[in-house]
C-alpha cells in the first residue's frame, strides 16, 4: 500500500464523479461519501451516478459507499473533497472525526463562503491539519470531457511536491496528463477568480459583443488575476500563463461546458440574476466566488475592475450593459 492508503471521495456531483472515475482506474478500492442514501441505492442498482455524468459506468463492487461523512473520514487515509463551494462549509461542519493527520486533497473550485477563506486555509484553521498534508487540484479540466475521455490536463499542487506527485499518479492515464506545482494558494485563488471571469465572459457573449472584445476581456482578466494572486500569496517565479491559471481561465470563460459562462450568458441576454440562477441545473460557483473576492479585496485593495464589475451586476443590481461599458475604457 502506498502512503496515500485508503482514499475517500467526499462529494457526489459531476466533478466528484469524474475524479472517482480517474481514481478507480488506478486504485483497487474507493470509499465514496454521498449525502443522500437514496442516491447510493440508485447508483448501486444502475452502476452509475443517477444524477451526474450518468453515461459513465462504474464497477460498484470496488466502491464502499456511505452516507455518513464521519465514517468516510474515519476509514480513509486520504480525503478527496469535491463538494461545490456553496455547500462545502455545511458538509465540513458535520465532521466530528479527527482529520488533522489525514492527507486532504481539495478539488473545491471556490472559497469557503462566509469565512472568505481558501479551502486549505480552512482545513488548517478549523481542523488543525498540517499544511504539508494538503493538496489542491487545478485545471483546465471539465468533468464532462473527462467522462468523454478527451485528452485533459490536471495540476496537482502541494507544498510537499513528493506527495503531489504520488497523488497525481492515481489520476494519470492515457487521456489524463498531470502537472506538479508547489503553488497551493495561487492555484486556489485562480480557481475562484476564473469562475468570476467566466461569468464576465458569458455576459459579453450573451450581449454579442464579439470575439475581439472577448479576447481583450480575457487578457485583462489574466492580468487582474496575476495582480491579486501576487498580492495575496506572494511567490517568486510564479507564471500565470501556465495551465492552472490562464488555461483554466480560458476554458472556463469560453467553453459550452462552463456553467459559469452559461450563467453569465443568460444575464447578458437579459435574464435577471435570480431568473438565471433558477434556470441553472447546477451551481454557478462564480456567483458566490464574486462575493467572497469582493469581501477579501476590501482588505487587499488590488485594482480589480472586472471582478468589481461582476459584483455590481450580481449583487448591486447594476444594468449589465452599463456596467460592462464602465470597464471597456480600462482594457488595454
């Protein structure tokens, strides 16, 4: 047995399902926590997740399902947390088991709402976890393309790159390539911000402002991302043109698989924010990430006009076309 020991998947959405598929290609067994018992019963019956990526079949004989998060935490050595960020804190607060010595891999693409913390910081402050045992998964990678077995890339970040490399081996395959990084905080902030900018990209797309303007928006979003990450988590030699930063931003801002882009597109077409949220089948995490980043940036005071533009649209009732027009003169 490798040092990762028994692995538990915490979460049952599309991203958790895609990661579970990868892990089971390289691991004998997997513990899998579902919040709802009836979903487990359906999964076992049909040998697939009944709600997300339902075309992907699983060998359920190799999965130890549980609807008890503490049972999963107790029996596993490594926890892979893939809960959508708006629901993460509620799930984490159910944990009564000591997880301070566990290896924890965050696949949460957002911040801890209310706390306004990146997920690794939350695990350190809430559960006393050792930073060297914490890892993060960065893109660019859509769950849907993993299910379709299209060539994809994941970045695994850890302050202990040896552990990152070991976990990466549990995800790698013929159609999945992995990259190792020590920039844990940078990858996490990039994962939050790319969702914010994907909503902006969707708004621009919905307004039919054109590819030229979209390209300018993406370039400026990348610079805005760099300014914030360098201020919030200084690190020598960071290159935001790498896939975990710029690559993830681009695929989320442009792709039809991006729920954040689709959410923004509805707003750009004239939907109210509330109506667009009601139309979404899955969570647009950038909506919540925008509020978190706005709150965090009150202290950081980084120049972030695109993020603030999205906050004005999503939370202050600003007219989208007018709000975007205020950003246009600032693009360069």
